[in-house]
C-alpha cells in the first residue's frame, strides 16, 4: 500500500508540472504517414523525429530544451477530442525523455485530407441527387431513402391517451453510373494504350447523420434514434383535441389516404425529417506499364534505379484497379433549396441534407407493423397528419371484424 501511494504522489507531482503546458491551448494534431497521430502543445524548437516534434518545416538549428507531445490512441471527430498520454521530447533530437502512462482527454483538431469530388454539375430535388461529369460522360443518381415513423393509435387518438411513436428505420441508399471505356491514352478497348481507363464506376451514397426529428403541434419535438421495427416506442399524450381553435389544420377529407376518418374532422399537421450525409466513390481500371529494374545502364549509358546500378525496363502491361472517394458537403452542391440544408451541429454551416421521404406505418397494440389487421402506411413527404378526439370519442383503430 505504501509503495502504491508513493507512485501516486509521484504521478500527481509530474502531472502538475504539465498543467501549464495544457493551459497554453489546444494541441496541434497531425496524422503521420503510418496512420498514427501525434499531438504537440507548448514548447519551442523545430525538432521532428519518429517520436514526434514541435516545429513546422525543416530547421538547421534548434533551441535546446524539451517540449510535450501527446501520443494519441483515439480521436472523436464529432467532439474534436483526443485521448492519449503525455511524453516529454527533446527539442533537437526528438528522443523521448519521459513517458507517462496516464491517459487523458484533450481538445484537438486533426485535419482530414479532402479528395476533390468528380462532379462538375449537380441536380437535387425531392427524389434525390444527381452528380455528373461531362468530361467522362458519366452520371450517378442517389435517391433519398425511405424512413419510417411507426405510430399508434392512428390516424386518430384520444386526448391524454397513451400514444406511441417510434423511429422504425433510417437506412442508407446508393446509386451508381458508369462508363465502359475512356481512351485517355488514345487507345481502344481492343487496342488499349497506357493511360486508358475501363469499367469506370461512380457511386453516390446517402447515410443518416442524425436521429429522426419529429415535430408535433402542442406535444413538441422529438429526436428519435433508429429503433428498427421491433424497438420500444416513445409514449406521448395530446392535451387538446385537433380543433381549429388550437391549431387544427386541414380536414381529413382534404388529405388523400385518410378515408377511415370523418371527412369533416380537423387534423393536426406535424413534420418529420432526418439529416443525411452524401459520399462519393470512383473506381476504375487504368492500363499501365509494368516496370522492373535490371542491372547495368540503359541504351544511353544512364542509370535510374537500383541505387545507381541499374535501369528501368517495361516488362509488360496490365490493368490496375484504382479508387478514390470522400464526402460531398452541401455547400459543394449547386442550387440546393434552403429547406434541404441541414445544420446538425448548430454552427451555421450545413453539414448534411434533410430527407423528408417519411413513411408513416401503423402499429398494433404489441408495437408490430406487420399485423395484417392493422397493416397500413402513408407518405406525405415529411408531413404528419394526426387526428385527436375528445376523450369520449372512438380511437382510430380499424373496425373490428
């Protein structure tokens, strides 16, 4: 026990010496070529070695001393927080002087390389997004996927009656377009030349980036995580009937699909939407020369490989696969309607696209959407119509057999 306390006091003393360094501001984080991450804070000098450094760019001299780096083991891009342990590094040699096995969370920013997307024109509408590249004559289209809001009782409920809503699923979607052959090198499919491409495929993917946001008059707004078709619903209660005096909107007879209700019954009109991020991927095969290094000089007496002992020769040709991809932010897409721009973190910059392809599915009392007796669905493009009756009225279940 005494040995443990001694170590604990020593560790606290050492970490106390690091506190002023942490107070200087967020570390500067860099992703290394081997995939590791190094974060540096405080200190001077320009030393940089395999164990990390604090400068920017090559230097001919350094200021003797030491600085602190953080060996990062994980990074959360959503919160911009790194988890790692501190090390003391020599400014000039980059050698680790002291390493502390004490993990801590520190704010950091790790810039992610952005590969330019291949789209020179976009088209966006209620159905989806189209990306085209006129140089390759290729176009891909991805549709906004169908999201599900599971509800009961529906299309009518009662005041202060336990009413259920559930995010029944927010799947992703993909769409592709392709070109069989692009003669970049001047060849053809039967006589390829170096630089030619074949089997080019451009794929667009929409992936959910937020819970399903459901807003119901009087009741409020709910951010519902994806619970699937078997998850537990959220229970709500309406405090007033859907009367025009409290915001009741259109009549049931004015809305397609609500023939189960009296035509003159007023409805509450809510809304539902989910944020989706857009990604692209480009795959193709390129006709390339296969080069090897052979001993001796080339025909001109020169050496260009093997440490100055050999020269390069073409030994064959082959189709090599290439791929690239990344995210397409909303601001990179032309003519996006403002209603489609989703600012999900509240910083004033849209990160995603709002999807309003919302299908409302009716659940039975066991929260199933597959019961043939209750099976029914509606889709009004993100609008949620709901009738709320006075307590003595009939609940909007299908009539009993």
